[in-house]
């Protein structure tokens, strides 16, 4: 199954990189805060429906396990991110997918990341997978603190 998923991810990453938009300044700041090494490589492509690598009847079974298969609002293929048009401006969603980009970078290869991601989600379920929990938590804290200005340096006055 993994080689098939790898090929699928590669194909869709290329597609998003080719047709997607660059990150805006706010998103670049989030990406840096999250720790992404190459924020400028990222492209976001908005689609009516997010494709899935699985046939429809399997999708139905997977939905019963708690996966948002078939009606996902976003998907991250390393530097290529898909967002569903309805949610294209959803900050939490974009920040969440950016955390996945960082996870891909951290695990140094598509293979390593996908193997871990699939293992976690299959064993623990989508909602309990540590990579998903991290994406939710980091996305929320990134958005919550990103609007705060850095402290203004105090003026030094000479008397
Ligand atoms: Zn996720």
C-alpha cells in the first residue's frame, strides 16, 4: 500500500506546486514560527473537492473509523497543500496543513513520514494519532500568538 500512497502524494504535490498560490506574509510568518525550513517552496491549491488515494467503497469504511475521507477540508503533500474551496480562507486549516509540512521536513523523506503517519492513524484512529494532535495544537498556538507584536525596545534616554 505504501508505494502506491507515495506515488499518489508525489503526483499531487507536483500538481499543487504547479498550479497553487504562494503563501502570503502572514502565512510565511506562521510557517517560520512552526519551524518550516523552506516556507517559500510551499504552494496552496484550492479545489472543489479534495481527492483521496482510495476507491469510494473503501472510503466509506474508512469514514466509519473516523477519517474525514472524501470530505476532507485540506490535505498536505509536503510542499503542496490542497484546501477545499469552502474552507480556503480558514486560518486553522492552513496552519494545520503547514504543521504537516514541517512534519514531512522533520522526517526527512516522504517514505519515513508517510509510514509513520499511516501507522499512527491505522493503529490509533485519526483523532488520536500524535501527528494529528500535534498539527491541531501547534496550529492553534501559532494563530493565537502570531498577531502579538514583539516587545517594543525601551528608549534609552540620557540625562
Ligand atoms: Zn491533519
